[in-house]
C-alpha cells in the first residue's frame, strides 16, 4: 500500500501495517498516488500541488523521473491498464 499527503512524504507499507519505505522529494503536499508497472518494473507516479509529477521505484533511492504538470496544478492522475498512457 502507498500513502501520501500534507506531510510531503511517500510511504510504502506492507499489508500488515509495517512501513517498508519512507521517501522524500516533493516540496509541497502530495495528493495523488498512481501505482503502475511496465514490463517487469513497478513504480509509483505521484503528483503534488506545485505541479510536479514524479516517478518512484519501490525503494528509498528518490524519484527517477520529474515532470511538470500542464497548468502547474495537478491533484489526480490515472494510468491506462495497458500501460500506454
């Protein structure tokens, strides 16, 4: 399970409630979490109120990709089931 929010942290938990990862990197609150996978790589897209979109792997190594949302404001995100968008 992945959680985020006003604390600007991304937290990954196992299903027993034990925290596995605690990642930092956004400078404003995070309001959207979108787990996704492509081929054998699982990652998480996160969006923040400053318009940043970051892609994270399930580890403590920081974001791998940074984007800016059109209009500089993004609080929701969806990924297509086939992985194309």
